[in-house]
């Protein structure tokens, strides 16, 4: 349970798709002029990430990894005995991941057009472009490179990464709505001030970097390793005694 909680908060704040890796910036900048539009696109990204990351986890575990096809002849637990042990389909990762993402984005587009035509019209071309949103593909590739162990953790990672992207686009949309009435210098109006604010927000999110890792590198306590500490101090103590004896004899 602790592993799920740590992954959830780390994916939102520490490894935020926008502020830590600057993924999905095209949609982030283009659809963040109004909060209502940003909320709709953010919700769509959450749904797509939540569905595609665990789906791609199954593809990676049962098809793409070296020896992953061992389940075809019943040797999932002992892949070295399988006739498919030498099969490596990892070169198909990009194709299959993007195909899964495109399928889910098409489903989202159909649902939004059916139940919210106004949101569909306001999102325009950026709704189908979720299929090529690098944040969506990045979620699946990060899942693969970090070797997430279970489908539940993959689901957690996809959902929390989507929430992180959602918070980023809604926050910048709210700020952009307010700065319309501010006296922004002419050269910085539009994307200029937006990039500056994004950089400042990224610096703020960097402060969460030690939130879940602060105790990992802590020095061992004296009670935890008394024998090791004693062995380290013993030569220094003996050297000090010899030095003091030499001074007294002189």
C-alpha cells in the first residue's frame, strides 16, 4: 500500500509530466487560455493515460519483452524452457503503444462529441492530437523503462501522471485568465509571459523533490551499527594514545 501512495504523489508532484519533463507542451500552451477548456482536455488526458498505461503494460509483459511469449506454450513461470524463449519483439514497442493510444483517443473523441458538443468544438483539433501528445506516449515509455512490476502499479502510475498533467494545465489556464487584466509588458504578452510563469511553476514543483526521498540517504545511527563505528574509531584512538605518550616522554 505504501508503494502505491509513494508512486501516486511522486508522479503528480516530483515527476510531473509538464514541470519535470516538459512533455505535452503543445497542448499545454494552446488549450490553456480558458479554464473550462483546460479542464475538459485535462480530464481526457487522465482517461487516456489511465487506460493506455496498464494496457501497454500487458503488451510489454506478455508480447514485447524478450521471452514474453513463453505463455503460449504454458511456460510462463519457466520461460527458459519455452520454444519462444529467444523471441524479442521489443522493436515493436512504439508501434503497438501508439496504436493503443490512438484507439483510446478515438474512443474519447466519440464520447466527447456525443455528450458535450460545445467542449468538442472548443477543443477543436487538439482533441484528436492527444494521440500524438508526447505526455501520453511518455507515460507508457516511462512505465516500460522503470520496469513497473504489477498492472495495479501501472494503473496507478497512469492515473497519477494524468492528474499531474491536469493540475498543470488547469493552473496555467487560471493564471492566464487573470493576467489578461494585468499590465504585462508588451514584448512578454502571450506566450512570453506564459513560458516565464511555467518556468516559475516548475521551480516550485522542484521543491517536492525531497518529499518522499528525504530519509533514503540519512546517515546510519550510532545504535544501528556500533561494531562498524567502533572499528572505525579504534585506529584513531590508538594513534591518539601513541601521540600523547610521545609528548609525555619528550
